[in-house]
């Protein structure tokens, strides 16, 4: 009976790891480049005419998160905690069962 429980624990760990690897949210953010003004005291004089800088692109307003994303961010840690608790609980039950079998 012990090898079947080991297989069960391994299957649970495998499923949990697949779940974690496939649902990791990627926090994307935009990095906007800002032109650095040249210090006229330290810059060298160049013969090329200075071209005016193009106007920066307008900022995109942040989009509100959908309810699905909010639920996902809340449920993902709960699912991780529940799976860890389940694995530890099953391991504890298996250890208690082996102690009872050794006693008899």
C-alpha cells in the first residue's frame, strides 16, 4: 500500500508544478526612454545643425484589471497553500500508518 501512496504524492507534486509553471502571471510594464539634455558647458561644439527633438509619444492610460485577473491573483496563492497543506497532511498520515503497521 505504501508504493501507491508514494505514486499519489508524486502525481500531486507533478500536477501542482505543472499548474504553477503554466499560470505564472507576467507583470508587464512599459519603459519609456527620456532624452537626456546635453550640458552645453561640457559638450563639444559640432558643425552639424541641431535638429529639434520629436515630441514624446502620449502615455497610454493604464487599463483596469479584469475581474478574471483579480480572481486569478487571489486564488493562485490559495491553491498553492492548499496543495502544500494537502501534501504535508498526506505525508503525516503515511508516517502515522507506517508507525501503526510497525507496532502490530
